[in-house]
């Protein structure tokens, strides 16, 4: 026989708890949201989660109020909030900010460019676009570093050859 701890029981196993604790709390939250919304609207204030939470402490006879998460977790309270909130969700047809279609990095970035304008442009990009740009810049930087090392090795080898040739010429001229 399995032993079930008291804390692991499901709420369905204890209907008395739902009836005596959860339902009254749920209805208290809904009532406080409704009265807080009404109070905010009468005062001409914006209806937001933070404003509801703060105003509920003033409206609540116990001065406990309700938390923002309690509003969001309670379906009826959330519906009341969403119907009266000042902020309205967009319809989804918002224009996207300019995003780079293909991320390419050219080595010819000017030192005297307008950095404020570049910063403004980057601030309009989404996080994913910025990450793609950063990865492309790091790849280009790595390629440029490799090329720099190759060119410097080649310059060094030519310099050593030139020094050897000059020393041989000096030896030939002395003889």
C-alpha cells in the first residue's frame, strides 16, 4: 500500500478545502479587482496591474490588497482587468522594425561614422537580429585576424629574405 503525504494530495481529494478556502479567496480577489477598477476609473487614473494592486490596499477593509499575480491567475479577475485596462493589446499587424535580410559585415567600416545614428539603428533591431549581427561581426573579425597573421608572416618572411640577400650582396662587394 502506497503512503501519500498530506502535501502531495490533489485539491480534488479535499472538496472542503476548495469550498472553505479557495472559493472565498477567489471571490475576494474578484471583488477587490472590481472595486479597485471602479475607484481608479472614477479618479480618472490609468488601470494597470500595478495600479490595481496599489488601489486594492486602499479599498480592502483589511488593508491587505491583492498581488498582481493573484489578478493574473484568477480568470474572472483577469477578465475584469483586461476589459478595463488602459493599455490595449495590438491587433498583431504592427509594423516590424527594419531588420537585416542577410547579415554581412564589410571590413570597410569608417572610423569617423556617426555612432549616434548607428546606435539608434541598432536599438530598433530585435534581439535575434542583434545576435545574428554580433555573430557575423565576430566571424568577420576572426577571418580578419587570421588574414592579418598570414600577411604579417608573409611580410616577415620577405623581410628575412631581403636581409639575407643584402648580407650576401655586402659579402660579395667586399670580396
